[in-house]
């Protein structure tokens, strides 16, 4: 083994890479862009969550402590800090406000809330959750429980503690608090995988289809197939559509495998129509194929294709509502999400699988996703090189 020959080959490879300015730029700037987006999202200030409060609690009146309204005290505790924004509601408005997203949860205090506490020495909170975002639902439940515990701890010196126990003998929040949570969408039978599944399906399907189309289309160019096709009467749009249909078939097979494995092998729960789920995934597969064809027009080598993945795919994952709700992102990043096809696929699939919505509710997202696919076909045809050998 010769160290000199190894060094000569290494220098040759380095010169080849350095001659390709596009590859050098991708190596340097692609990870910087991804890391910058990640840093902005992880370091962004938490968004204030809107919670509805229906306070029908009549409270109690006592000569010793005056008027005590436990429901109002818990609501006041929730309003402290920057976590929640409280919205006062009537009971008849609860479902409507949860459906339109005005509030993410509603806590209901019935008329006998304070009296029930005095009789049973237990607080049972009626919490209605929108439920389509599991992380947010768990966070709301935890904060509401904590606020109730702090409120009860504050009652220790008012004489409303446990009967037969002096305030000095009460060590902190010893009174039990239970949360009776109900979900507008999802439910207790849904685990974390059920909530992740919609974006999981879209993300995996788009990644593999994009990679397949990008590499296959580039290989056709490098082998001279494109130059031969350019000499035929076929127009650029016909060439792109032909490749889209050919590669799209394999893309559809791949996403179908992902979907059916997720549903029947992993066994996720979902509410909506399986046919509608398959339609959304199929449209996203076609968009992924077109996106791969368009990206391949800017790549000269398969190495550059690999470098395009963090530049094209990761920003969509970060900004397309996959892990962060678009409404929770910094305001200057939110408009970018609406240019990401994965955003519309994520939204439509979540609406079907978690909310049980039908075509009449999700058609705007499907229409926009289809429009993006048509736009990508046109751009691919315009960008396709037609160099005749």
C-alpha cells in the first residue's frame, strides 16, 4: 500500500469537487440554512394559548371568609403569566369555538363547583380539548391541573381546608385534583403514533418519491436519453408528463405501501375515509415526483442531488406544519409555510384522519396541492435542458 498514491487520488478528488462551484456552495450553505431555521424555531417565544372559560359557579358566602368562588379563583390563577389568554364563553358556544380554532380548550365550572368541593373535598375539572395537537393538549392539561393545585393550596388559611384539620397541619396542596378531559377530535384511544401518523406518511412518502424522481431523471440526462428525446417531435411538456406518469406509478406504489403498512400493520386509529386518505397521499406523491424532476434540472451529478435534499426537503419539514403548528411560528416565517406543498398535505391528512372530515371540508387544500403539482410540471418543462448532442 502506497501512501503517495493515496494522497494523489485524494488530491484529484478534492480538485474535482472544488472545480464544481455549485457543489461547494451546497456543502457550505445548505446546512447553514437548515440549522438557522431550526435555531429560529427552537428558540422562538412560546405562543400564548387561548382557553375558553365557562364559569357558572355560584360560589358560597360565609361570615368567616366572605364570598368564595373557586371557579373564579382557578380562572384567575390561569390568567397569571404569559401561558394562557382566557376567553369568557357561554356553554352554548363551546363546540363552535373549539371547531373554529378560536380556543384550544374550554374549562367549564358548573353551578355547584365550590359546593361540590366542600362536600367531597375533591376538585373535578371539566376540561374540553380540541384534541388535534396532542403535545398542546397535554401541556394544557398539565397547566390547568397545576393552577387548580395552587388555588387549593391558597385556601389552606381560609378555613376551607379539610374538616377537622387545622391549617398548620396541612402540608401544601394535599387535596386531590382530577381532570375529566373530553376531546372534540381524537380521544383517549389515540396514542402519540396516531397523531404523528398523518405527517409521518406524508414526510416519508414525499422523501422517497422525491429522491427516486430526482436521481432517475438525472440519470436519463447523463446517459444521453434527454438529448435523443430532444431531437424527436416530443415537446418539453410531453417529456415531463411522460416521465411524471412513469415515475409516478412507482411513487404511488411506494406511498401505498407506506399507507397500508401504517394502517394495518402498525394499527393506527383514524376517523376519516381511507379512500380519501389514499387520494391525498397519491396527489402528494405526484407533487413529490414533479418536485424531484424540477430539482434534477439544477443538478449535474448525483452527488449534487444528495446535497439538494437538505435544501429542498428539510425546510418543508421544518416550516410545513410537520412538528410546529404554523400559527406557533414567528410571524415572519409563517408566510413561507403557505408556499410549501407539504403544509397542505399535512393539513388535509390531519383533518381526515384526526377530525374525520370529508371532501367538502378539505377540498381547498386538495385544490391548492393539485395546483402546485401543475405549476411544478410547467416549471420543469421550462427548466429542462434540451441540449442536442
